[in-house]
C-alpha cells in the first residue's frame, strides 16, 4: 500500500459503487406482478452462474426466508439497502467475502453493489462493471439512447450509478464544519448522508458522500468529481486534527484515553454512545495518541455492535438493556484481544 493511499484510508473507511438496472418491458418493482418478480429473480440468479464469477462463491438469500433481525443485520453490514424486502419476491446474492451484493427486486429490478475497504473508487467501479457486463449478456436491460439506463427513481437515470465513500470526520464535526463540507460537495453534484445513506443518522462521525444524480454525466466524471471532493475533505479533516493536537494536545489525549477507558470498563453501553467513543479512539489512533488497538479492529467493532448484528451474534433477546450489556462485554473482549 502506498503512503498516499494510507493517508486516505485513515479517513476514507470504505468505498461503494452501486449500479441500478431494470429489465426491458417489465414494470418497475412497485407495479410489477408476482410472476414477473419471480421470473426476474430466476433470470438474475441463472445469469450469475458464470465461470468468471466462481471465485466469489455467491450465495442467495430470499428475503421471505429470514427474520426481521437477520434482514436488519444485512442492512447494518451494508450488504443490502433498508428498502430491500418490501417487495415479497426480493432477495440478494452475496459474495463469500461480502464485497459484492446483487439485490433483486428492490426499488429497481436489480442493483449491483461493490464495497471495498478504504479509498478505492476505481477498483470498486471495475469490479461492479465486471458483474454488470456478465449480467447484461443474458438480461435485456431497459436502456434509452437519449436518457441512458431507465430507473424507478428519476435521479438515477443515466449511468444509474451511485458512487460513495464512507468518511470518518470527527475533527470537522467537533469544529462545526459540516455545513462547509456539504456546501462544497453540492457544488459538484454530491451530497452528504448518514451512515446508512439517505434519511439515516450519522453515527460515530461517519458520513457517506455520494453523487446525487447520474443523468448527463459519465461514470468517469462521477468518479472524478467524487474523488476530488473526497480528497479535499480528507485534507480539511487532517488539517483540523493537527490543529486540535497542536492547540489542545493534553485535552485531546485526555478525551481519547477517557473514551478508551469507558469502552474497556463499562457494564452497559448503548449503540450511540459506543459509536461516539469508538470515533474518538479511532481519531486518537490516527493521531498516534494511542496504539492499543488497530484501526481496522475498530472498523469491525462499529459494525458488529449494531443492534441486529449483536443480537444474532449472541443469540439474545432483542430488548435494549440486554443488548447494552452484551455490547459492553463484546467490546471488552475485542479490546483485550485486538488481533
């Protein structure tokens, strides 16, 4: 990994590329028949049975066959959207390493999603495009020479690509700079959203920056705009972190160690409090204030402590108090055995 890429990956946590596609001649999922939905599901799964995809070892999950807690865990792990499952004939194909998911019968007939660790827009697009090329050999996409790929939501028409980067920007939040970041992003047709995308809250100072529209822009243009703005945000966050350390080194160190102490010793802890404290500790790691746990370990913690994922991990009742106790125990175990 190059020094430049390392610089980005401490703030750019992950990269997502999503391609929306629909089948020619069939109404969008909101209006299609059960028979059409079943046929689309069958056709997509058959198209994915391609030797070029064997290395990814995809498995299929029918949303009708899982519980609501299991579905929410997939959302928390960013493998499906919150809306998948609203249609009775929806499902998802997930690669063995969980970097690729193909959602079937969500808002569109299919959505190809690739999530890679760090700042990897080009690699993410190449992977998504590979899946797309394989599928379109057997699936007749709804496409217009004038408008591009046709989608259920008008903002996705065109390339039908949504590219996003998950960024960790605690210093910008602390310095009340989010409005400046959002204004800069909007000038390039980008938007800042919460941890699970549109309409979701920001947890642990994690935000998604992504393109708002795809009509009139090529895939390269979308990626170039997102890459440029994300680099600028990374630069701003790095500057604010360094200023915090210069101006308030003792206060920052105290804040980081207090956060670590609560995480390592609390008997009960909520998702929101844990995410905030993990954010502080992660910033401390990036600033070389603390080195007791790898940043990658905290990335996994931020996912695994979410309510549904934690409930499945421990096979516990889903009441809030029980989760808060098991969450603290899980955090203790990970911090004591970080590798």
